[in-house]
C-alpha cells in the first residue's frame, strides 16, 4: 500500500505537500521564482444561451 494511503490522504494532497516542502528547502535566490510557478489561479465562466459571463475566481 502507498505511504499516502496509509496516512489517509489523497494523491493530490501528498503531491502538494511534497511540492511545498521542495519550495521551502530552496536557496533564497531560487525560492521566489519557484513560489511564482507554484501559484495557480482558476476562474469560472458560465455560458448561458451562447453568451459568456465575466470570469470569476473559483474560490468565490
């Protein structure tokens, strides 16, 4: 059985923890660039009758 399953977390959560750990362990000159790459922004656009609404952040 996989280690993340034994702990009781999903694969996505395990990968997120690993990525965060790697970003935190980087030297300061590389840390800023890695943190920018780690940021993800998702937006939702509803389509009604073929017309798109304004994009809204997924979390709101």
